[in-house]
């Protein structure tokens, strides 16, 4: 019996050592220790062993079983350690490798400024109105107190589609649509593309404006000035001041050009402000009573102010761009530098 057990042990250990993986090891376990295993068969045969030999034989069987189990466990642990080592090896990373940089898209500078303006004005309670790029002569000019023979039409070289239809030259056209559709109080900004036959370093045939209109009881130039003071600090930085200069627009009376104190030099004079300490940023004024009356707004009760901002101009000033074409050439070397 002892011999038989030794044979089983030697055979099992040989099989354990030669098993190539966990599955094979499990097969060995079943062959020896399983229900139909060799050692189990010996145990089952215990009944045939003489009663006085049973304790001795029982002890041998247990010893054999213990040795085989230990070997099985050792081999299993070795397989698991090897598996882990292989996994670590395959997942090894070289932390000194340069990172793979990914190209990140971003919003166009004009869109960035447009969104900033929308954020600022909506925080002040303005609604957004987006008009259409094709307008009638009436909305773009006549209703804005610029009749057919008005000299101010020369200020804006217009792309006519027909005698009646044109590409809007100014988002001011939106003012009329808003006032026709809505009774005061009105507080609206209207961003959008505008078109003029104009082309040089600071002008492009297509550019973007944002019109603003406020109509309510008791609105004066002071309200415009107060709102502008807040607006310029938000877009150009705290401490930026405004200065109003008399100007002319047919749809406002009085009309003003609005300058901001130079946000680059703080007003002492630099290249950006051409040594003057001030930079012109937008046109504005008190809405001409004729415009209000044309929209059936009672001027004995209501008054308003309006302003028009050139978005490319703001972007050029903010990001130090000296030619408007750079904004439309889609040159990534330029665009990638601007992410506000
Ligand atoms: N529409 C003008 C332009 O395109 C800008 C402007 C000036 C708009 C004064 C206004 C305003 O509302 O009051 O040059």
C-alpha cells in the first residue's frame, strides 16, 4: 500500500511540475484528488484494509494528500504570479514619453466676442433679436430716417439685390422690426452679419455688428452713458472709462461716437490709441423721434437710446489684430492664439 501511495505521489508531482497552465493543473487535481481520482480510490478501498492497519494507512493517505495539495498550491501561486507579471509587463507605461498632444478646436474670435457681448448684455436684462441678412430698403434705411435721397446713404455702400431688397448694411434694421412687434419697455440687442461694398485693412465686405435698443419712459443720454460705462469695464477691464463725442447718424438725435480710455496704456498714450489715450469703439445716440413715431411709439411718453457695435473692431482691439482680413483667412497660426 505504501508503495502504491508513493507511486501516486511521484506521479502526481511529476504531472504538477509538467502542467503548463492553470487548466492543466486543475486536471491533475481532479485526476488525483477528485471524486474519481487515484487517491480518492485508495480512500474508498480502506474498507478492505485490515482494521489494525487502518490508522497507519489512513495516516499515509493523509500525508500523501497533504504533500500533493501543497505542491498544487505552490504551482498555482507560481502561475498566478507569472500571469500578474505578464500583465504588468504588457501594461507598462513610460512616464517620460512626451504626451500625445491633441488639436483642440475653439470658437472663432468673432464668435468669442459675440458670445461675450451677448453674456454681458443679457446679464443687464437685454433680450436677443436676430434679424435677417436680406432686408428691404425700408427697414435698412427709410424707417431709420434715411430716405432715398438722404446723403447718409453714401456712408454705407450697399449691395442691392433688387431696387427693393438689399443685404443689410447695419443691424439697426432690427430696431424697426422689434419696435413694430413689441410695445415699450424694449431692451434688446441684435447681433448679426452686415454687408458693405468696402474693403481695406480695417473694412471687409462682410462683418458683424451688434445693435442695441432701449425704449422706455424717461430714457436719456445719461442712461446710455451709464450703461456704456458698465459695458466697457466688462469687455475691456475694470477702470475703463467712456467719452462721448458729438457725431451724426440719421436715426439718432443727438448722436455720439463713443471712445474708451485706452485699456493698453491706461490713457497715457501708446501705439494702440495712437498717442491719444482714447479709442473709438462704437456709435450711439438718443433714438430720433421720427424713428419712434414711424413705429407708432408715442414720443410724448417714450424715448430711447440705441447703439451699434462693430464686433470685428472689438476683437481686433482686444486681441491686437491690425488687419481685419486676419479674422477671415482661417489661418490657424492666428486663430490658435486667441482663446479667451
Ligand atoms: N448703424 C451704425 C453703423 O452701422 C451704427 C450705429 C450708430 C447704430 C449709432 C446705432 C446708433 O444704433 O445709435 O455705422
